[in-house]
C-alpha cells in the first residue's frame, strides 16, 4: 500500500468524498490475523471518528473460545468484558474492491480508556518493537515472500483438499515449480488479484508457481514494517475474496495437503541508519558489518523461543519436518535455501537477511515483530553467530520446536523476548494457544481410527 505519511482525518474525508464512499469497514486485526470490527455508514463514521469493541475480541482462540482459568490471561484481559476505544489510522484507508457499493476499509488501533495503546493488540506489539529500533536510530524494513495454495471448494472438513480446476478443465496433479503455463491456468483469478491490489494501492511484485500442486507465491516490495504488515493483512483478505469469486479457496495454512510442501512467509529484513540512510549490515568498505553478524546471532539465539508466533498452530509444525523445503534448524548461509536464515547475494547497500522459518499462517504483525525483536536483541547484546553453513542443512539436527506445547514453553521461559514483546501480550497469547491445543486434542484423526482402532 502506498504510504500516506501525515495523512489526516481531513485528507481522509476528501479521499472518501472523491470516491463517493457510502460505507466504511472498520477493521481490527486480531491475534490470528482475522479482520474483526464493524461496518458503519459513512455519516456515522465521520461523526464519531472511531468505535468501541470488547477487548476480549483480542483474546479469542481461532475457534472463538476463551481460556477459562488462566490467571495470567485474566490479569491482562478484564473479567468484566470492558470495551476498547478504537481509532482509525487514516494512513490505512483503502477501497474494498469486491464490494457492490462504494465501500472503504480502514484499520483501527486499540486503546484503553486512559488513552494508552492496548498492549496485547498485534499492531501495538509491532509498534513497541519499532520504537526500540527508533530509539537506537535504526530503521528496519521487511519484504515478505508469501506462499499459498489454491484449492477446490471444500464443504466437508473431514475430506482432504483437492486442486482446483483451471482453464484447461483439468485439476493440477503434478508439481509445476516456476511453470508459466501452470500460472496461466488461473489467469482470470490472478488478473482480478492484480486489479484489486492496484485499486487498493498494494505494492505486489513477482508472482510464481511454487513447488506444490496448486501452490503459488507472491512477493511484496520491501517497506517499513508496520505498513508492510498492513499490506499483508489486506492482501490475505483480498486473495481469499478473489478466489471465492472464481469458485475456489485460497489458503495460507502452513500444511494444507498431506503430500505437498508447506507454505511459508519468507521475510527479508534489513536495517539502515536513520541519520545517514546507510545499510547497518555493511561497513563503509562494503564488507559485512558486526551488526550484520550480531543480527544473525540474535535470530539463532532467540528464534526457537519465538516459534510460537512464527508457527502459531498445531498444523504449523507439520511443515517443519526433515527433507522438505522448510528449515528444521537455525543455521545460516549465503544464498542457501536449506538453512533457517539465508543471506541473498546482493550489493553492500542491499545486504539483508531472509528468515525462512516463518509460516504463511503467521499473523504478519506478530511475525515481523518477533523476527525484528530477535535481531534487535542480537545487535544490542552483540551475539556472535555460528559458523556459516556451506552445504545442505537438511540432514542436520533439529534446533526448532517440533510442536506447539514445546514452543509455548520456550516462549514463556525467554525473559528477554518477553521484555521486548511485552509481558502482558505474551501471557495473553500463550494462554490462547494453550486453549487451542487443548481443543485440538479433543479431535480424533482418521490416522488414529485407521491404525489404532483394531490394532492395539
């Protein structure tokens, strides 16, 4: 999305008038990345400049339930179900391309009644990390590569997903990595996606066919992290809506198909000096700087404890398995796609680090916050990385959690990461994820019925 710096309410009113907007979708990204909020008539939105919503909306599981008896959770979220005050961020105003009437959408920030930001809201967590960077005179940027699957409509969750029918009238059954013809099978859908993104001023870049059958990837042009998180939030919503228009689903599940690769959100990240504009990861001579190595050291040191945010669901860990396209450890290397942290070939001014651990199912606000937090701790603590991996890292030992309970234990135990992200946020988030895992454990899978029912 084009950045509208210093975009005021007056600017927003003029923008709405020019487009003859009649309704406003007032959006709040919740902890799953789902859009919550209200739809207001234009007049009511203009007069009130915000709305109220229960703060418990930010404390729900992906199924809409709440932790029942978690003491830390209820220290953060009021048992009286009090309201948050929501205020629109004018810089995020954009159209809703699929709406029948002229409709706009705008992201809101969440505040307590005393005027302070709700600290466990995803946007607030990212703002908190970015403030730490600003205090050091550092300006981070991120550029995600977002993978997703297109599938046929699936009305029965007990049935496996199938590839959708393309223009040829046939479903894709083989792997077609980088195939132009395979992308062209879904030209009508992708034309709509590009048209929608242009109307919304989302800066999408390259579209490719990924490894899996029906799996695609799209790059978003690097920019300031909060703006980029808004872009990803809008893009996910846009893609799902466009797919429905063409009678198919678009999914960002980390592992939607049993025999196909998982979907990632690879995040390229760089840091510049806010005074000089120079890349903090390079010396004046163009060599990798100490900050570059410390940033990687921070990712290696803290990313295992951050996995509950980078891989937020039980399904996420089906992607983190050996001999797939996903990393299983925290090794790093130059132009090496088998490691957790890849350093692409680049000029000195463009030197960046790519975090390949994060899943496509991650909330973009929290994913960017936590990977930047790890890098920040690495630079401030001057953590040295391990030796660079020069061969394949797929056969090396697991260094990442292999399930959500283990990841949550690591997150709760890592005090320095808790300090950077916010104590109350970690308490709320961990309690919600505990509840989700408990819900998952009540479901009996087909594998259990097939192999255990009559054999044990």
